[in-house]
């Protein structure tokens, strides 16, 4: 599915509803209730990756069967997926290493 499509692509371009193109970097992916989600950050000038919040996008199929990204509009679904990404992306950080 979409996970295979984006497996080797860490940076890709999305076009918003106004026709504005933005490059994004995939910082993580997960599966939840049979759907694949991606955590992405915009690749903007001056973005060091540490201070930018990520966006969660859901892999779906459009009317032609093509893989697309969609925003997650359901609050419960978004919160569940955000919790997975918080655990996955930040659980590896060792905040007590300097103690």
C-alpha cells in the first residue's frame, strides 16, 4: 500500500488546495486500525528539525485508486495516532543522560 510507495522516499512534495507546493520529510510512520499514517515536517528554510512540529497524514486511495495523503479530521483517531507517534518518536530520547 502507501507504506511501500513511500518506503524509500524520505522527502516529497505536496500541493495544497491553493496550489502551493511544499516539500516534506517523513520522520515516522505507523499503522493503526488497518490504516497507515505518516508524521511529516515541512522542509522550510532554517528548519533544523528540532523545533518544528510534525503533521500527521493518513494514506488513502483516491477515486482512481492512486495513493494520496489526507488530513485526519476525526479527533479520536488523530489523538490515538498522535499518541503512537509521541511514543515512537520521543521514547528513544534519553533525557536523563546528563545526570
